C-alpha cells in the first residue's frame, strides 16, 4: 500500500556507523500492578491510565497506588489487545475476532464496534490515524472513523524486517514497539518504518523475574503521559509497573 504516514520524518538518532542508537530503560519508580492482568495495551487518556488485558478481555483504569483497578469492564470471552487514545476516545482492538471497540466518556462507555480483517496486536494514535501491529513486520495505518486501512510501512533494522511487534505507543515523534518474548523495545520512524533506536529494558524483567512462573509473563505495555512526558512500562501478569527514564548509551 505504500507509506502510511504523510508526516515528516522523525528526528534522526542514527549512529554515525549507520546502526540504530542504543538506549537503556532505567527504573525511576515502582508501582503495584495486578498479577491477574495479561497486559496487552497501556495508555494515558485524559490524564488517567488505562489498560487492556487479554484472555477474558477487560478494559480497566489503573491507579499507581494499588494493584486493584479503579474501574473495570469485563468483555467476556474476547481476547482484547492494543489500546489507543486520541484524547477524545479510547480505541481497543481484539486479537483474532476482528473487532475494534470505540469508547467515550469517563468512565468509558462502549460507543461502537467496528469490524476489520486481520490480527490485532498493538494499537496507537498517530496524527489523526490509528496504527496497528499484527505480529508481522508490517504496521498498518487506519482511518480514525471507519478503521479502513490507509497505508502500511515495513519495520526494518538496517534493511532487515523486524517482526513480533506487539504493544505500540506513539509518542516523542516515534512509534515505540515491544518485541514479543524479548526485553527489547524498538523506536520506529513512522514515515519510513526504519528502527532508529533499540531500548534495552532487561532491568525491568530482572526486577520481576523472581516472582514470575509463566513463560508468557513477558514485557508488554508502554505508556507516555502527554502532559508530563513520563514513561511507564509493565508486562503480562507482572506484579509491578515501572516509571522509566531512557538513557542513550555510548
């Protein structure tokens, strides 16, 4: 379909040797997180933090003071995945059911359900469009109103396609993407799909590893507060949610 983004290129962070910038996620603060939450999406919306969880799907509002959600709606036997906010509404996709839920108001009320084809993994909002990952190396840009596909980019690292892209967060001029079953987060130029930085988030994984006994309890969940710029990360079934600071190496 060609380039899905009509915006200018993200600020370049490429090393002189042509490789991506290397970064590390340093833990700034730890907060409680429900070990029953199979985290698929994490996003700030109207000053509040929301989470989408898989298996028996839920949409929930989180508090940084308690692992118990402030508010939650259960969606039954639906595997909900990525979650995005355009500042007005929340958008939540499903894994294989081909459903996009649009939520409005506080607490959120389901406004409409839209059907689409293909898998849904991650979702974020970028300059009037929704960006969806499906586990492949392709990101698809969608209409905000109809969720019709508008274009695609292939995510590449020094020319090589990068798949297993999971949770997405659009912020700071880039698309952040969790790489499934890894402790890496990619920074992607939305105009070209080029990986411009790799974030090592293994410190977070090590911090919770002694309390995990499920191989699917992997890093997944990125949220950047548009009001303050602070970044939060967590994982599926993790007992903690972390505020992190990104530091450039070298």
